[in-house]
C-alpha cells in the first residue's frame, strides 16, 4: 500500500520537484522527507517512517550509503523548501496529515 501512496506523493506538487527516477531513490527521498519533518516539527516516531524504512530494507537491500544520503538530502531540501514557501505551521500540518495517511495504511 505504501508504494501506491508513494506514487500519489510523486504526482503531487509536494514531491514533484527534483523527483528521482526509480523506486529506491524515491523511497530514500520519502524517508528523508519524513525524517526532516519529524525533526523540525517535533513529531513523535511515526508508522510512516517505520513502514518506509521496512520497504527500503526489503526492496532496496543493495542501496549504497552514498545513494541513500544523496536522496535523503533531497527529501530534507524538499521539506525545507515547503516550510519556507508555506510557513512552518502549514508545512508541518500538511506533512503530519500526509505521514498519518501513509502510516495508517
């Protein structure tokens, strides 16, 4: 189910900018986006993070640290960009709703 949510995320404007090609890079970017939002917005550990990490371990066992860092950094940048354009409270609220929908599946 998370893969379908990932596709929806990638079709949305939130994840569209700088979207990497391929499932593993997209999962790493989503993981980075979730981690950055959790740190900046002070969210508790979420099911969305756990599910994304579980998918990464299952579907991307050969990912290198360099690849992971590169795309996680893209996710960090995406959240920072959203936070700057929408404002901290709105970006955190939207991210909380999105993470809740991913984690609840």
